[in-house]
C-alpha cells in the first residue's frame, strides 16, 4: 500500500521534478531517470517518464532533439525552454509552499519522519554489492 501511495504522490509532482532535473542542462531519458533516482525518488520506469517528457514537449516546456550516436541507438535529448523555466519557478514555488503546509500539519500531529538517505549515504552499500558481484564472477 505504501508503494501505491508513494507512486500517487510522485505522479502529482513528476512533471516539476523532470523540469528541475533539466535545469543543469540538456539530457536524455536514461540520465534523467538516474538523476531522479539519485535524488531519492526511486527507480522511475521509461513507461512513466516518456509520457511526461512528451507532455512537457507538447506544452512547450521542453524542446527535444534526436541525435545519432557513434555507438548504439540514437538518443532524444531534452532541454528546458524559457517557458519551462518560468513554469518551474512558478509551479515549483507553489509546490514548496504546499509542502511546508503539509509538513507543519504533520508536525503538529506529532509525526516525525526519518531523514531520507542520500545517494552518498547509500554508496557504501552499493560498493559492497559490487564487491560481492565481483567475487561471484
């Protein structure tokens, strides 16, 4: 049930998160997924991400360009448009205000959330996994 609830929350803010991911510069789908995962949002599947990117492109919030690569399949790169930056600033500010209100209400109700682990804190665990995989090969 918790994963269903988390998925529902993520769906409500994923457009903004994708726009925020693109503020560092243009990127393609797989790298956007990695960026969001490193932010602690878990693994977002392509079947979830690409409809979001298409919707953002249709709305004029991102521009996309297909590029042929020397190795492997071509990639579609996405970048923020001026309208995308403006929308991120406006809607992102509204989301942060909403988040503050939700946090305040939960704290008043006695809720204490654990601090989420950052990707750096998770790195030793990943290193251990890589070492075990190397031992098995």
